[in-house]
C-alpha cells in the first residue's frame, strides 16, 4: 500500500481531534483506511507519547520478584508500533495477578488483563518501551539484589507449593532455560537440601524438563525468611496450614 500523502500525515500529527475523528476524516478526505496504531505512530513521533517508567516508586525487592515472574511466565516483543510485555498466568492465580498488576501500576504503567479463549489462563499485557528495555534478556542469567525475592518470583511463576496429607511439596519446573534451574538450586540450597530430577519426553522434539524439589529443612527456612514475604504461593499454603 502506498504511503500516506504528506498533507494527510500533517493532518494526523496536528489535528485537535480524537483518534476516531482523525480516522474518519482521513477516510473521507484521502480515501484511506488507517488504524489507531498508525495514528498513534504519527502523533507519537511528534509529541513523545511514551510514558515514563517510575521504578523509583517500588522497592528493588519488588523489581527482583517481578523479574523472577517474568523469567518464569513472561515474554517481550517489538512490532512496528509497540514494545509489548506479556505475562501469562493461570486464571486460578488471582493473588499473583493482583500483586503483579499492583506493582506495574505503581510504576505508572497501563495494564490490560485478557482471558485467553478456550484456555484456563490470562494474559497481563503492558505496552511500554521503557519496561521492555529495563527487563533483562531471558537467554542470560539475571543477578538479583534480593535473591530470595527473585526466587519467590520464579516460584510464583513456575513453582508448585502445595500441602498434602503426608506433608508439603515445593517443586520448581523448567524446560526452556536450564540456567534458571541452576539459579534456583544455588539460592535454595543455602537453606537446606534440594533434589533435582531430569525428565526426558517420549517426543524427542520437546526439551527435557527439570524438576527441583526443596526438602523439609529448606522449606522450613524459606517459610520464615524474606522468601515467604515475597512469595504469594508460600503465603497461601504456609500461612493457612503451617509447615510439614
């Protein structure tokens, strides 16, 4: 499709009108159908619509938890118009979603929550260039200032903390990024013994899955330190039922 005429672009940039009114006028005057994204692109290039990221509004421990959750359940990508970050959570993890949204909004970000069609999951979506650039590359290990807050974020994403009749199970599961498994082991084993199991799938296309289990001594220590302060899963289970 040919580029918009220069006078149409100037109209989009400088018109004192809503996006819908601009779209209607461009269709009427220049016989072109444009999207709100295109309007945002042209107006943003003039007015600097990118919103700042107010990391100073949250504690570093909250940022480390956020990064942990991002490494476990998040992704980021860039298209022609937006820098986008998406966290995909189970629809049952209401408390984790609420904490995530609260931290993001505290930094001044606009957050949208979508229920994924035909799936028991939700997407928490943010369009922010500054957040996109601030979040680390998941291919590389992140060095947190507060390791227990980071571990809590990883567990709130890819972890399983649940009480059974014969005790509790704390398990971290990961297939795509082995360096996350190494970090979980390195942080958790400071507080007690952990075990690791590697599961190979019959489908050779799938990567093997690592399962890191925290044993009783580690669970007891983590349930009474800063990990418990930051981990939503830990609060929900240990706070209600005590530790076994």
